[in-house]
C-alpha cells in the first residue's frame, strides 16, 4: 500500500491562531488524541461546515477579534494530489473549493444537538430521494451523441455571449457618457437576455435616433432665454354696466335736434375744450370771446350737463373700451405666436419634449362680427337714447371665446414651465436619454437574439432528455433512502442494545418493550444510551448523503468523541463498529475506508491503536499536531500483559505489580463508571467483594511506596491479586485478554 501524505492547515479558528501539519500514514483510517480544551471540536466543526455551509453560523468558528479564517486539507499519494480549501469571512457565506472527490459525514456534539437532541430523541422521518445502482448496459452511442450535443451547446452559448457583450460594449462609448451604475445599464446582462426578460421596457425610437438626440441635447446653448408664458387676460368687467346702459330708455333733452346732431359729432372735442377754457379767451388763438361765443359756450355747457349728453359720453367711453378688448385679444395672440416659435426652437434640443406642442391662442378675427355689432348698437344708442337695445348674445360670444383662450393658455403654460425647467437643468434630461439609450440597445439585442435563444433552449431540452434517458437506463435499480436509513438504524440499535430498544418505522420513533417513545424518549434513556442512539442515527443517516452507489466510495467520516458518557462495554462496540464501517452489508465502501476519529479519552485512543482499527495516530497539543508515539498510549496494555504473565506463572512477582494492578483498575473505572470514585467502584465489583480488603491493602498500601521494615505481601498474595484482576477483566472485557494472548 502506497504511503499517503496528509496536510491540515488552519488559521484563526477557535483557539488555533495557526496549525500547519503535514504527516504520513498508510491509510486514511486515522485518529487524533487531544486533551479537553485543546480545540479538537473546532476541527470537526470545520469539516461539518463543508457539509452545508449555508445552514450554520460560521462566524462562531472564528477566533476572537478575527474577521476571517481558513482551513486547507490535502491528501497526496505521490501521484495524485487533492486539496480542499474552506474560507470563512465574517458576515458572509463561507466559500469552498475542492479537488478532493470526498463526501464528508461528521459526528460531533453539534450534530447530536441539531439532529436528535432537540427533537427529544425522536428522529426526523422527513427523508426523501433514492440511491441509484448501476447496471451494465452499452450506452456508447447515446453518450457520444450527448458529448456532441454538449459541445454544440457550448459553442452556441459562447457565440451568444460574445454577441451580447459586443452589443453592450456599444453603451461604453465615451461620447455617450453612460454611468455604469445606472439600473438600465446594469440590467444589460447575458442572463437577463437569455431569460427574455424585457423588464417592461417600451421604446419607440431606435438606438441611432436616440444617439442623435443625445448629441443635440449636448449642444444646447447655455444662454438660451426662457420661453414666455401665454397671457390670455382680457378686461371685460365693464360689459355688465354696458348691457345695463343699453337696456335702459333715457329721455331726450329739449335742445334742438339740429344742434344735438351737430354737437354729437364732436362732443368729445367740445368737452375737452371747455375744460381748458379760462378768462373768456380761446385756448388756441387767445382771442377774447364775443357775446355770441359766450352764449354758445354757455349753451354747450348746459347741454353737456344734460342727461342725454352724459349718456352719449358714457357710450363713447364704452366704444373705446370695446376696442381695447379687441386689441388685448390680438396682443395675446401675437405673444402666443412668439411663445410657440420659441418653444419649438428650444424643444429640438430636448429629446423628451420632441412630441410636445403648444397651441396658438385665437386672435379677434372670429369675434369681428360681434365687435362690429356692439359698436353699431352703441352708435344707434347715441342717436336715440330712448331706445332699449341689448348686446347680450355678443357678450356671451366674447366670454366663451375668452374662456377657450384662458384654458388653452393654462395648458400651454404647463408645458412651457416644464420645458423651461428641463432647459435650465439638463441633468434629468441627460439621465433620461441615457436610460432610453440603454433600453433601446437592450431591446434591440433581445429581439435579435430570440431565435438563437430558442435554439439553445431547445438544445438544452434535448440534452436533458438524453441525460434522463441515459440515467434511466444506467440506474434501473434504486432504493429509497428512507428505507435504507431505517434498516441501518435498526441494525445499529440491535448491535448496541441487543433488543432492549427497537425502532417503530411507522411512527418513526424508538420503542422500549411495547411502548413507543414518542415524547418521552429523553426521560427514559440514560445519558450513555442517548449518546449511543445519536451515534446510531448518525451512522444510519449516512445513506442520506448517497445519490449513486459509487458515492459510498467517496465517504469520509469525521467522528468526534463518540464515547461520551458511555459504559466500557459500549466503548468496545463503538470501536468495532468503526472498524467495520466498510462491510458491504452496511456501507459498500470497498477497501478504502476513510475516517478521522477525534477523542480526548486516551484509553479509547489506545483501543483504536491496539486493535489496529487506525493506521495513522496523531496528537493535538497547543495548536500543534504530531505523530502519536506508541509508548505514550500503551501503558495499560503493557501493564495488563505483566499482570497476566504473573497470574500464569510465567513472570516473577515484583514490588511494582501492585502499582500495575491499581493502574488497570483505575483505567477501567474511568472508562466504565467515571461517575464513581475509585474505592466505590472497586466495592461494586462482585468478583472483588470477597477479596476487597486484601486488594485494598495491596493496591493502596503497596502502591504508594510506604517505608516498611518487612515485606507487607508475599509473592503468593501478589499472584492471587493478579489472578483476581485477570478474572475481572475477562468477565467484563474478554476481548482484551484474547488480543493480548495473540500478541504475547
């Protein structure tokens, strides 16, 4: 058998700042001894983390104040090398890389706590899946076809990824200045294209069109003035007074019609002249008024003071104000015309406003007939103030016109305000166009690749079907994992308990006599029995880790202190179970059984070595792993051999034999009943009761080096004590005597 080199490197894990071990072993059946508190459990936890890195809190494994730690496990036979690396970074899921084709199965206190102790020692029956066995069948043709299809798929995927990446690179053009943190840019991924995810994008313009708009946006002048808002304000508040004046019939004055006709045509001029006439002189030629002029002026004054003249003056004012309304409407129209021109000039720089428009306000043309009619009616009233007239219909037309223009101005001004804001702060506009560029390029790429994606998906489906066909033919024999777990659990329980505890597979619980232990198993089982049940279930659950029969050959067991709280006879059973883990009736592992047993019990370590269960034995001390020398762990075996030879008469008794007897009894005391002190333990052994006082004197008096004037015991007494101890060992652990006889 070729010698193996194994390496274990650990940094910043638990108490281990650094472990750097490389050692030799003839096989991977190994064991490591470590005192309590030396950090061996952290090693088993690292291997358990490899089983399922997501379900465990790996931060707890890190040394205090450290944010990262790692483990490296290596195996080499001189030709083939394999490495497993585990990296732990605080707060994130550990990363694992491995070239070792191994399936780790780990037993430690955490496993017991998570898988059976928390369940009250009623195992979890939720076990799914099959273990598949291979049959001999010629699948050469199918596998060749599968290889060809996989190669074609690989090529198509590579070509697809190259095309998508080429299209995305276009967005990296520095002239486009697209921020790579933009969501639309980040969404441009191969996996999104392949899944045909359009993200609900909608873009009517092509990438090239948007690119031109982006260029135009970047040429927007800095000093471009704001577009003026529309003003649709028209003062018509005098219409009510005007309508009331026209509806009223006024009395005519007593002045002659000829005089009134003459003065009406120039009433305004006359009123203005009278206001500036002083000192009886003409304000223009400065001639003194004669009597006729004074009489005429007096007549004018009296007329203007008359009601008819006042009404006519009021109507003249109304005519002017109606004309002002018409001018306001036309001025508003001219201003809106300029606003529209400016709006259209600015929007060509802003892509998001390309489709935006504002409407022209109406000019007074549509009201021309109404204005003419109103003025005509006012003039008619001037000629005859006794008439009752109305312009109500024309006022309604003007007010409706005014409302239409006002609504249009409000709508226009909203668009103008948004345009001015976009012009004065182009950041949002530039971001928007860049997002649209990403969307347009993404949609273009997606559309162009749909046919290729469908071909790849169809090919993947063909491969899946072919793989399933091959798998179905290769794996015609299969077994339910749950059945295998139950079968193994029942077997291991019987090995340890010989029928005392069985398993009810229908209720998936332990059974004591005729009683199912569904909710009370924790109360019925002793501490040692709980440990055995947990170990049995761990072994049975090995089948859960297997998918194909060949997977058994990849198993690597890590077993941390499986003998906690166990009586001594159970300890030997555990050791023998470990020895025979690769029996075909249990796990068809073959001749390459792999395991690492971790223990702080030196006697258990000795059993593993004495019975040749392990080929590689090591010791962990102060974060250093060393080869464990035989003489450090074999005193029990050597002492037992000396006592046996004395009892058989092949060795002469000596003063050291009482010391050896004490060592043997103390050792089995620690193994079998560690809860009892040494004296009590000896008193409880039936075979020692008759000779209790004799052995007490022998092992307590003669093993402590007390000074004596004469020998306290004779050789016969020592021989008798040796025979009694061998009788005790034979009754309890006859295998030890048999192994020792073979090695004599």
